[in-house]
C-alpha cells in the first residue's frame, strides 16, 4: 500500500464533487505521472472515467460496481480495483474511504 509520495507538485485547490461528498487534490510526480488523493464520505455515487483508473484504498473501505455488472465488490485498505477508460463505476461508502486514484 502506498504510504507517501516524495518530490511531488500539488494543486492546492481541491476537487470537490457531489456537494462535498468527494474531495481530492491532484498531484504530479517528478516523472510527470498524475494522480489524485482524496476521501469519499458515506454516500452512494457514480463516477465516469475518461482514462483508465486504478483506485487504491489507503484507509476505510467501499463497495464498488463496474459499469455493466450487477455485483458489488468490497475494497478495503491495501486493496485496489481497476476501472476501464470511457466507462463508469458506482461506489458505496459507509465509512470514510481514503484513496489514491492512479490514472492510466
């Protein structure tokens, strides 16, 4: 599980979605790789993707359902799930979900 990134550039203005239920900050690593780190408060939300994403849980947990699936899957601290590009996923959070979104 990712604990820390060193030598990054951080966008100080937060990305705030769903009336504050999801808040993240964009970071850029020294090699130009972009990620976001944030939290999702208890809610059930739908996110659309442009590029493929990997959602890494660093604390808390969630259940997610990829577009086209009827199956909810649990993701807890230390676990990741992949979301295809140009798709969507539903996420159900009952305890604050802390994440890193890796863009592919």
